[in-house]
C-alpha cells in the first residue's frame, strides 16, 4: 500500500495535551500535533503536514523517578547507559522516552491494553544517527512487546521489548537494527483537548484497538476520503466518506459501495500486501463537527467481511470511532 500517508501516531490523542477541552476551539485553531506525512514516488500531490513531538509537561507536573524505577536498553548489541527517562499517559495511551548520555534515545508508544504503537530509536545529539521505527503494519508480528504490569494508582508501568527497528518503517527490506530492553517507569497523567479519540471494534469476538491511523484522499474539493485505522495486529479498518456529502445518519453498504462505508483488510506477512475483504454492513455517523481545516467525525459500525483469498468470513461488531481528519 504505497500512498501519501498522513499518520496520526497512536490514537491521535497524544498530540493534544493543552488545558482546553473546547472541541470547537481546537478545530478552529487547527491544533494537530504528533503527525507525520510519508511520501513516495507514486503520490506527491497530497497536502503535507509535518510531525510534531509530544508536548513536554511543565517541570512541576513531572513524576519523580523512584528507587523502583529502572531502564535497561541494548542497541545493536551494545548496552546504552540510560541516564534520563520520562513517562506520560493520556487516557489509555502511554509514551515513555529514554535517553543515554551520548544522545542515543528510544520512545515507546503503547496502550493500557498491551498493544504497541510506534517505537522509535534516534539520537538527540548525532545528526548522522539513523532514526528508525518498528514496522508499520502488523507490528506485533515483527516486534515483541509485553506490557508486564501497569499500576494506575502509583502511576508506574513495566514493559519488556525486543526486535528490529527499520530505517524505513514501511519497507521490510530497508536497513534495520536490533534493540531490546525492559523498564519500570513512573508517568504523569494529562488530559487531551478532545476526549476519547480513536477507534474500537470486536473482530470475531476479540477486542481490536486502534494504535495508529492515516488518511488518504480528500485533498481536492469533492473527492472521497479514506480514514485508515491500524492496530498492532493484522487487521486494517478503513472508513470511506466524502467531506461534502457525508452527514449524520445511517448508511447501509456492500462491496460495491465507495463512500459512506467501512472496509476490512488484513496484512499478509508473505506477500507484504493487504488482502481485501468483500464487506457489507452498517455505518452510523453520530456527529460531524467541521472546522476551517479539520473535522471531528464520530460514529458506529458493524460488518461482515469475506476474505478474497479463501472465502472465510469475519464478523466485525460494536465498532466505534471518533476521528479528526484534514479537510481539503
């Protein structure tokens, strides 16, 4: 799947940590942080929105490192002497960042359900250091992440991780290196400006939580928009709308529907392509709030998908979403 990808890293809620809870104000101000555009040679016409880092909390809000806390990190077989780490929790999403005295750093995004988001290695001091990330699709198949424990009373989290990070996280054949580590880290909790962003569904009875998303289309007036929702497992859920035509209401869709519909696909680890399902179901748009450049869309969905490769059936139920997307 090679397209211009607008990646809202890990639920899109880590980018909004200001004190305001006024949705209209956020939309009017177009406050979108922690986003990243990935472009390739096949599609360069879409609007580019740069990634911004998670805002740091004021020093008085930081949780002090305790004697129980530690951070072990091995990069390319060499132990990194970690001398600083911080943690932040926004609703069900956590971000842990650790840095060594030489600038060698790692950031881990994950949720309280144990699903991994983007994991990145980089340097804060060496511009020649290759920034890398876990593979973008079906991440749990390519990188081992275990949420050992989360203590929400004392605000501590314990994690173990290991695997490859890729210099091009969308290319499984790109240069990569091994990392591994473990930690117990304290974290500070912050409130988002827009609560409960993200997507959730039951896929064949198993809970599926969005861990990242990207938008394709919609940068030309009147064109359709596809809002892709990723988890760390094989499944991708895509919501197809049209900014001008999609309004609140109930829509019945089938495999021939191109808008006001939901599609299911899965990542094939052999072909490294997404396999589409023939889908039919119901999409309910419960709210649409339009700002100058951003729109907040909320809804529910359910569908039945038939795998095009083997005709097996997958049921998606209890689907919900609250998504911010870029207008054309």
